C-alpha cells in the first residue's frame, strides 16, 4: 500500500488533533480528581479517665479522621472498634439494652467482638486495642494495620 | 396595547428579524383533543416548577454560605431572620419535590400512551436525561443544609456508587472529593447544584422542547383511527397555552399552600463524629432503591448484596432509557400488552417499595 500525500497529511493532522484534545482533557480530568491529603499517622489517642466512663455505654472517639466506637461493657471491660459500618459507611452506636452494636441506617447488628451478626453488613468491624495507663484510656491501632 | 399598535410592533420586528414563519407556526400548531389529553399538560407543569426552582434557588443564593461551619447556620439565618426567607426556602424544597413527582407522572404518561415510539425516540432519551439530572439536583441539594439526616443519606448514597465494579471507587472519590463525606463534599455538591447541573439541565431542556415543537404532540392509536372530521383539535396558541397558564396558577396555589402550612424542616446540624440516628432515609424518590438495597441479604451467591442491587438498577435504568430502541422489536401483536404489563410492574414495584420504606 502506498501512502500518498493526502493520506499522510490526514494521519499526521489527525494524530496531532488527538494529541491536542488529549492535552486539553488531561489537565481538566486531573483537576476533578481530588489530591490525596496526607493522613497524619496517628497510632493512638487518649479517651479520658477510665473511671469516669459510665459502664454499659458507648461513645464515638475521633481517631484521626476516622470514628472509633469505645464501649465499656456491663462487666466494666473496654472494647474499641472501628465505628464505620462495613455496609454503607454509616456510624454505628452501642445498644445498652441488648449489649450489641447497631447501625441505624439499615439495621445492621454486630456483637461486642465486632462480628456482623444480622442485617446487611458484609464484614466485621475492625478491632482496636484499648489499654489503661495511669487511669487513662488509650486506644491504639491494631498491630497488623499500620 | 390596542390591536393597531400590536400589529405595528409585530411588523417592525418582522421587517428586521423575519418572524412571520414563527408566528405562522404558532398559529397553525394544533393539539389533539381526546380522553387522554390531560397528560399533555404534565410536562408543562414540570417546566413551570423548574422555573420556580431557578427563581427561588437564585434568591437562596443571596444568603446561603456553603461550608461545614456556615451552611446550617446560614439556612437557619434565612428561615429565622431574612424577611420571608422561610417562605423562599420552603417553596424551593416543596417545588423540588413536586418537580420530581411531575417528571415521574409525565414520563409514565408518555410511556403508557406510547408517545415514546418512533419518531420520538430522542424526545424520550432527552427526557430520561432530564429525570436523571433532576434526581442529581435533588441529591446534591439535600446535602446543602448540612443536617444529620442529609449527612448520613449522602454517606450511604455515595458509598453505594462504590459498589459499581471497576470504576465505582473512582466515582465515589470524585463525588465526595475525598475518601469521606466532608466539607469538601459539601463544596462539590454546591457546585453541582447551582452551576453544573443547571447549565446542563437548561441545555437538555431546550433540546427536549425543540424536538416537541418540531414534531407536534403525539396522537394515540385510537385517535389516529378516527375519521378526519372526528379528530378534534385546539390551537396551541392561544387556547392550549392559556389552559397551560391556568393549570400553572393552580399548581402555584397548591405550592404556596404547602410551603406556608407545612414549612420545610431544618433538622439537626450534622456531626461527622456521632452515631447515625434512627430514621435515616433519603428523599422519597430514592426510597424504592434504598428500600430494595435494605432488603437484599448481605451476600447473594458470594457477591455482596449491594453490588447485585446496584447492577440490577443500573441495567434496569439503561434498559428504560433505551426503551424506544428495543420496544419496536417486540412482536407487534402482543407489543402493547407486553409494554403495559411491564410498565405496570415497574410502577407497582416503585410504589410497593416506597410504601414499605415508610412503614417499616
Ligand atoms: C438554577 C437552579 C437552582 C439553584 C440556583 C438552586 C440553589 C439552591 C440553594 C442555594 C440551596 C440551599 C438552600 C437550602 O437548602 O434551602 C438549594 C437547596 C435545595 N435544592 Fe436547589 N437550586 C436550583 C434548582 C433546583 C432543582 C431543579 C431542584 C430539584 C429537582 C432542587 C432541589 C433542592 C433541594 C431538595 C434542596 C434542599 C432543600 C433544603 O433542605 O433546604 N434545586 N438549592
Ligand atoms: S450502613 Fe450500616 S447497615 Fe447499612
């Protein structure tokens, strides 16, 4: 196949035109994708005095930019779990009457180990470590997740 | 203005812009009259409500300040301090809901009367895009007051898009402006709501109306079969047009009644670090999808329930959008029956799921 001058020009200009369109679209689309905000590597947060925390209750704690639910069971044991429902991102709450964790958005239920026991949530809640240091509650990231 | 000066003005314009073809067109355009003629008015009502949205929306812009620390406060300011601010906001919210309602009524009426068929495929397609944009208006507007209900509904709504295979994650981050629903999401939704969607909507609406003007109103089969002299019509201008205006006035009164006696609630300010309260729900027109997702089990054959749901609605939506392009392929003898049954099933599904959503 011989390439005549018209064909050559068409291909040459066509490629140039595509490149031009691309050079317009690329920055535009890139602009729409938000930049990554570097997340401060938080390893632990303090959550108040252990004795002041009412038993059989739960509270949402700010762990960096993520919510964590801290629960003091009726046996006065502390449990900390990711508060982000694994179904569709709502924030869970502690149910004192049944000692379970409820997500009100679609009635997802978890037990105190964070296991999804009924409703739509597909996965368990990630557990965090809780330590009491000098009377103060310290929540820290589970070791395998950093 | 008397008749004479009327003519003088028209002549003056005609000399400069040659408007007589347009006037002739308006004079000769006829609208068929038959037992289903009422449905011809539904699109017009939607058009009127959209104009109400533009007007009240622009008025809200004078005081609304997007931002995590200002959205809720500025709307509180509008409804408590600004003269008649409560009315403008209530009108915008009520009219938004009526608009979506009338778009649905309009769409189903063109479905059941068969108006979507050849040669009106593109009218249907542009109408479907308008529905999608109106839903986008509603979804983005819902978050703007930055209240608790809207905050969690937006979290859920945007997280659902994450279930779309392959591109889901990118869409979710594009919508949210980051991994989470934050002040950045609020700003994005604001831009969608007051600039991007209005611009696209206005363009598609113009195209939709242009198609309708070029083709005239659809005549149902039973009407087409009537002998010529039995096919009653009225002139679009001024007869049909005046009826349109009359209906708009009635709708405006209903709207004012609703806005005054059932003012729209502001709710509680959103707190991104609080448990979701009981009773999180989207606006009623998303309820049927929301409720379906709620009823799906966590896993269907190893696939997460909501992925199945999202795929189902995605495929269903595309099929509905492309309706005129495949409906013609159904065997002509059973076509009407098949389509009517299908339409009734869709309506029944939407109604049942919506009702379950509110009583459960
Ligand atoms: C150019 C057109 C529009 C502009 C400039 C506009 C502007 C605004 C503004 C500033 C707000 C925030 C104030 C508030 O929340 O009350 C708002 C809210 C809202 N808008 Fe619009 N809007 C427009 C069209 C629409 C349309 C067509 C719809 C519906 C299909 C719609 C639905 C809503 C909804 C549901 C809210 C939330 C209402 C509330 O809870 O207060 N808007 N709009
Ligand atoms: S988001 Fe928690 S159950 Fe749906």
